[in-house]
């Protein structure tokens, strides 16, 4: 467990606390852990404090004591902050090991996820939080039907997150009518464009449309169109899905006139989808230099609107689970499991 000076003493403390847990003395183990950890925190012996909190928290979570284990996990993060530890394979590995042990219904888990993102934002290289932590949290939420929470994290995740998000949106779309496909695809494509992640926007569009093609090829009369500069899959009965594809093709060119032509061509369809208005205004400004005066903070308003509110069209607000591809499974804590 502990490789520090006095490590034998720390190992004995941990073993004694774990014995309490095995005897069913969960509250006593939690409270004694807090007291012992506080002593080492006061002495700035961060390694000892972290070892104790990390190991006892795991034991409590494995014993089904989510509240007590979660409390120690939050204290673990607070210790990270006091020690000013930076996100790396070891520090993140401990946190992810604990995260995997939470029951999905445990209320403390959401607070814990918020705390690990906050810590990584403060001490890491990413102001919005560490992408790997976002990806793991988002993938968990996606598997558990918690789609709005999944979206918030996957949009800020790793290069693997786009496929997880697109598959989740597609599974939700399958509950709805075929003509609503663009609404669900847009929940991945547009937020990625707003966060300047063009690659992820392309990936999510490709994954979503590929799934749609495999699922409903005969029903939708899908056509593949090629030119010297680009290939595009055309969905004759879903105009706004074509709009998203053409928008992605237009972005590298950065032509304001091309963007205006595109929005004019699809204006009759876009007017029926007001939820896209702010997103498209932001995208027009970021990629095409078209600025429209606004009264509020557009990015925050847009992200809030996109990730909150009711389900689009006739879809259920509770989305079906979707398993992350094997390449996006949660990384194991190096040397800690």
C-alpha cells in the first residue's frame, strides 16, 4: 500500500480500519479514518493521508457503503487540492479506481465527479477539466441512461468521446421518428463545433450517419455523392442532416458567403428548429467571421440550453444505455488496482 517512510505504520492503520469495515462497523471506520487522515494532513504528510483515504474509501465502497465511502473520496480530492497535486497517471488513476466502485444510484457520486473535474481544472492544463476524467464520467453516464450528464462531459472529453456521444444520441433517436435524426445528430455536432473541436464534430457526424445508413438504408433512400473535393452522404428525406454535413464541409473554407448561401438554402427547415439559432450564430462567428450583436453570454447560454431542458421532438427524456466501444473503456489505475 504505502512505500513511504513509516509505511509499515500506515499499512497497519489501514489494515485496522479495514478490519472495522469487515466487522460491519462502517460509521466507526469512516469517522476514525477522518480523524487519522486529518492528523497527517495537518502535518502535510500528503502521501500518508492519501494512502489512508484511498484504501479505506475503496473498502467502504466495495462494502456497499456509498455515502461513507463517497465522503472519504471527497476528502481525498480535498487533500489533493491542499497538496496541490497535478493530474497525472497516478493521481487520476486513484480517482478513477474509486469512481468505478460507486453504485450508479449513490447521490455522492455526482458531487465526487464534480470535485475531480474542479481539481483537474485548477491544477491541470485544461481550464474546463481533464479530458480523460470527462471521458470516463461521460461514458459512465452514457451507459446508465443519464444522457444530459453524459453530454456535458463527453463534449469536453478525449478523441474517443465523440463516438460514445454519437452512439448514445443514435440510441435515443431510435425511439423517435426517422425525420428527427438531425435533431439528435446536432446534439453532438453543434456543441463540438462551439467548443472548437472540429475533428470530434466530424467523427460524431460520421458515426451517427453510418449507424443511420446501416439501420434504415432502404427506408430513407440514402445516396452517396462524390466530387473532386469531398464525399457526402445525402439523406433526401432529412434535409437538416444534409445541412450539418455541408456545414462541416464549409468550415475549412471559412467563407461568409458560402455560409450565407447554405443557411439560405435550408432556411425553411431551420426556422422550424429554433433550438439551433444561438448555436449557429456562435458557429457563424467562430468559423465564418459573421458577428451578430447579443445581449448575454452566448456560449454559456447555448451550452446550458443544449444540455438542459426537455427531450427533442417526441423522444423520451430518459435515453437508453449505450456501451462505450472497447477502445474507450475506463483506464485502469496504474499499479493501484
